[in-house]
C-alpha cells in the first residue's frame, strides 16, 4: 500500500474530531495529487466502469459515516458504528448477485450501496438515512434498529451478538443444496451462495468457531455448503489488537475451508481476487474463507475517542491506508476524472447524504407500543386453526403409515412417546417442506426412540443426523427456514439448549421483529427435558430450567403431558410456522414418554387414543380435569374448593394428589393443565379460577423465575389476589444424581401436604 498522505501535525489531531480529520485528509490528498509518469496499469482485472461505480459506493458509505457523526450530536441520527476503512467490501457485492443471501456485520455500508445497483429504482442513501434516523418508514426494520437489510436484495437484517449470524449463514448454504434434493423449489437460483461477513476479532468467538468447524465437517464428507465467509480484517476489535498474521495463520490451512486472500484497501489489486473467491465458492459449492484486508478509519463508534488509547503516530499510519485515498488515486492516474471533478463528486455525495438525513429526521417515528411490537409475534388464530385442521393429504398418510388399518387413529390408546412419533409422521406427510434433524435422530430413532422409523419413511434427505453441536443445529434450522422450508430440529436434552440459546433469543425469534415481518424463519424445535427421569439422572438429563425460554420475545413454548395433546399441539405449532412464520419450542417431558398408568400400576389410564388429523389445539387453551374426573364420582356440589394449576410432569402427579386431598377433606378438587407455557395466556385460566376457593400452583421448575411466578402474578393482576394461594415448586439448585434428584423437585406427597395443611 502506498503512503497516501503526510501525517497530520499533533496539534491538529488534538484540536479536531477524527471524522473531520479523515474528511480533510481526502480533500487535501486529491488537491495535491500528481499523476505518476509511468503508464496506466493493466485494466483487465478492474475496468474503468468497475472502478468508478465501486468508488461511488465507497463514497456513499463514507459520507453516511461522516453524516452520522455530525448529526448524532443533534439527536437526528442514532447509530455511529461506521464502515470507514472497510469500503473494499463493495467488491464482494459487485462480484456476487443480489440473490446470494447476505448476512452482514455492521461495517457493510459500501457492500449495501453497491448491491443497490443490482435492481433499478432503489436508493441506498435514502433507505440508509431512514434507518439511521429510526424512522418507521425505514424499509429494513421499520425503525426498530439500525440494520443493513433489504427484502428485494436478499440481505437478511442482522442484529447479531458477536458472530452469532455465522451458523445460520452456513445453515442457509447447506439448505440451498439440500432443498433441491428433496424437490423443494428455492426462492433463489439453484446455484446461489450465501455471504457472511464479520471482523477479525469476531472470528475468535465460540459461535464463529462453531460455524467454521461445521463447515469443515460438512466439506470433509463431501457435502455441498456454498458459503462465502468474508473476514474483514482491520487488525483490531474495539481497542484490542489482533496479533499480526493471526487470521492467515489460523485459517489458511484449515482442512475443509478454502482460504483466499484479497486486498480490500486497493480496488485494482483486490477485485480479481475477490471475484475469484466468489467464483470458486459458486462453482465448487465448498465453504470458502475470503480474508479481506481492511482498516478502521475513526473509532469503533462515535463514543470511542481513539486519541485516548492510540498514539498519534499510529493514528497517522492508519489514515495513510484509507482505501478512499487509493481509489481516488486510481481514478486520477487513469485520467477518468480531474481533481476538481472528483472533489465536486465527493461534495455532491456528501450533500445527498445530509439532505437525505435531514429529510429522514422529519419522517414518522415509532411511538406506540402496538406499532412497535406488531411484527414481533404475528398470530392469525383462524388461519392457523384452519391450517392445523387441514387433512387433505389422506393418500400420503396411507403411504406413510402403510394402509388404512395401520393409521394411528385405528390403533389402541398409546403413551406419549408413541403419540409424538405418530404425530411427527403425520406432520412430515402433510408438509413436504419439513426436515427433521439432530443428534441420533435418524437410524437410531433418537435416544428415546421418539423418531423411530421416520428415517425409513421419509429418507435420509429429510431425516438426518447432525454433528454434536446445538448451536449449529439451531443455525441449520434457521438456514432451512430461510429457503422456505419448515425445520423440526431436535435438541437432545434441555440442558444442552442453554449453551446455544442465543440462536433462538438473538437470531431466530428476533428476525420478524427486526425485519418488520419481511423475513421469517419458522421452526418447531423439539426439546426433551424436565425432571423425574429415573435411573438416568443428574443435571444434564433432568434439567427443569425453562426460565430462559420464557424470556424470549415472540417465542412459543408448548409442553404436553399426554399423547393426544402432543399430537394436536404439534399440528398447531407446525401450522403457526406455515401461516405466521413463528418460532416455537415443543418441550417434551422425558419422564412421561413411557408412562402408561395414572391412578395405580397397570391401569393404563395415561394412554390415549390418537386424535383424527383434523383435530388441533388452540394456542393458549389448557385442559381442565374437573372434580368428577379427579374423584371418580359425581361432585357433591358446585364448589371449587381447590384448583391445582400445573403442567408437564405435574399433571398426573397433581391428579393423584388431588384425588387424595378430595377424599381426605371432602373437597371438590380440579386440576388445570396449562399446556402452553409461552406466551402465557391468563384468559383461559381465569375462566376456570374465578370461582376457586383456593389455588395451588405446582411447578416442577425452580422457585425463582418459574412458571408459577407468572401464574400467581396473572391471578393477582386480574383481581384474584385475595384468594388463598400457595406454590409447590422445585428448589433453586442444580439437579443432583440418583435418588437425591427427587428431593429438589415437587413430589406427590408434598402437593398433598401443602393442599391439606396450607389452607
């Protein structure tokens, strides 16, 4: 790289802000530039048209940055993490198509400006200005965040924590190839690739390493995964330096990841290498790592005063590598523009950016809660129920189950695990776009055989095993959803979900919100969990912590306690994905998988007939076990002496306890199974509790932040605070091994004692 500009004097450095210095540097450089005597370099790699259009994209990105720094202090702009120094990523946009799905990090201004050229009548400056201003007219997020995104340009908005978008970018690349093999029509051309950009510091994050490892694992098996990882290496993460040569050393020889390097500071030197990397990825369908040299002009954000932690000499050296200086030099050297023309162009783009920002400041902003949350969790109850009850796939069911006599509704009543298995066969028969995957789910049929025979019925392209990595399983799910499929990923145990939870919280469940419902990634995540599992215990197999799931906006969590409920709930969750694009978790109580009895051993009363395919469960609707069911006889009166509210394992346990309480106290006792844990709908519950004399909440989760807190709060908020209430809950502890596990979670005896003694 050439030495572009002499070092500013220290006094000037201290007297002006960094944005102003970088702005002045460019103007001074252009005015003082003298073309070299040697001839013009070969233009085969970078035509004059390429150069001029790429430079315009760089200019737009730079002036958006400068505008943001100026107008932020006037409270007209709300984002100052800039792209200055990374403008070479415009080359990636130029070398790719607008149908190559892009998952971009925040320094992608030039990429976006360049991609806007792919379609007519689109304005990168005004669109970006609306986003900077948090206007409700922002076409990317509707004013909910400053994101790089565009529906027509296939840029999926990212609000990622560090590197958390890499797994879904890889998942999307895998899905592009897999979808075609199952006959699913892609929304993009068959030879599309995915693009995923990130910084050198982010490359060290565990989530990024997950994606790199999974990409290499995929390539090792010869499976196509056309993802272009673009590491924009500026040598620093906020204020922490990346060791010199680390990125090349780490990735140049990584098996399964095809490494390419390009100089992002020099359009003439870098464009051919960028284009070659893109063509390699598209042709070979292999994961490709493009190491793009960049720099960071100005601080990490507007609040980062670099002069406080970087020396003047270092800052001057950084400014000398400004890619806009090199681009200007190329244009001047080729004689494409004079210095005066170049300066005029520069100021015209500046004026457009500021004018757009001032106009965007006058546009409407989000202010009402209903408008803010509108795209968070779309729900069309009538359409969802119509879709869930749709049963026009009778012939396919006959093929899958093997004939009329083998249909599940023709079989005897069965327990939970069998019902879930039958329901999964049903869902996959109904929706050819479904895929089911996870650890051990294929030939083995899962640890508990819940997915048994699905691999045989639907083939290895729709039912397959993954590597042992929950983060990547959820990343894959988002990838399949991004291409219009309906994934059914399995997380083998609830405890295994926690290390991957950001893929739900920060990525999957947030997409509709931050894209203003332009994008959705529907999925039904099956999770085996909760406590009471005997002979196979400990924290990782008896995890009762569901608090983190309750805290994810927009997520749906259903928890069946019996087989027929599981079937109708799964149908509803799948329909919610198809109709409204929702992300949901189907929490399966492991200890109830094989449970057959209710009142006493051998009675077989916790087995239920499989519901006909036109039956489904309304979101928020629980199940009532009335006093007659509990007592086994006609109630003595209409009183509700005690109502027990519970879910999951707590249902059969509470029923047995309720029968004992009813007999001992001569009470009418009812049990309410919530079934739906998120979103918590108090309407149905309150309808059955308004006449209750006493309320007992049985929550197998923990004392703090569990479902019971939500129940008690809802009751108090709706005027039932004076009704005597009590809780039976798990302890705030991790689950120990063996018999000790049952000392930290609710027991039937504890329910009985609380119901008898507390009231």
